[in-house]
């Protein structure tokens, strides 16, 4: 199975020409591709004993391809009143990270597609102890009732500087259910006994068609730690 997930990642890297995090339900990419020559922006905050931030900007190239950039795993420690950095221990993911991403979707039916993506980059270190970080995935994604309900399911592979200590491959999946026109139920799960292995569920409210705001609850697989999630997305689609 380990070789299968490595193959998925290799195919993703070849198909997308690695050029980071795509638009997500919360943590799992949704396989939605930004329209050609359009930008999408997503900002997520995780609130626990420290504050975590992830910022993503994506750009559509057309032909079901997008590329983007991300400032990820930016952690503010309120006790120390400073940005936390990790460039020595893989017990936790390295931070903060500057990444680039690419994603490609292959439609196989009217409401069904296969998506491949990758996120690659480096950590920011004042001591120049930078390390390469990577995460790749392949997944099947679909929708129902004119995209009122969306889902995806697939596998991922990464390295420990991105994921933290633990098995570096596994499964991921997510859903977006339009309960009402402006109110959606969201959820996703990443398997694995590492820090990035997490379950998140929450609600998303569309302030406008292009500007949804989501509030969620997150639980980490490895130790059961919990946090609140706030996510703001701008999407022209």
C-alpha cells in the first residue's frame, strides 16, 4: 500500500509540474479548480493555546489546472508574544512554511472527476536550517443536484517535515452539503497518527455568492487535542 501512495504522489508531481494549499473544505483540497485568469483567496485560523494561520492564493490557468502560493503553519504563541518556529524536530511539522501548489482535474463524467495535486516548498528559518517539505495527493471527487452536494475521497503521501512524526501516507476525504442556499455543512478527515491527521466539521455561511465564512471544530487523531477553526474564502467561481 505504501508503494501505491508513493505512486499517486509521483503521478501528481509529473502531471502538475510542481509549481501549495489548494482551496479546501477545511484541511482537505476540494478539487474545485479556479476559472481561467481568476484568483481565489482562502484564509484559515485555528484557535487553541496558540493561534495558527494558513493563507492561500490560487490562480486558474484554464484546462482544469490551477497554481498557487501559500504561507502555511504560521503559529503565534500568545504567552511568548512571538511567532513560533520549528526547524529541528519532526515531532511537530516544521513552521512556518512557504509553499507553492498545483492541481489538475480530469473529468470522467458529468459530475465526477479525478484530481491530482501537490504542495511543495521550504520552512522559514532564521538560522538557515531550511528543509524541503512536500505533500501530494490523488482523489476522486463528485457532486449531486447541480453541485449542491460535493464530496471527495483519495490518498496522500508527504514527508515528516510537513506532516510531523508518523506514517507518511494515508487516506483523506471531505464533503460540502448545501443544507440551505446560504448555509452549508462541511467536514473532512485526514488519516494518520501525526499532527496533520485531523477531523474537522463545521458550518459555512455565504455572506455573498463569492464570500463564504466557515466555523468549525477540529480534533487531532494522535492525541485528541481540539481547536476552533475560522475560514474565510473568496472565490470568483
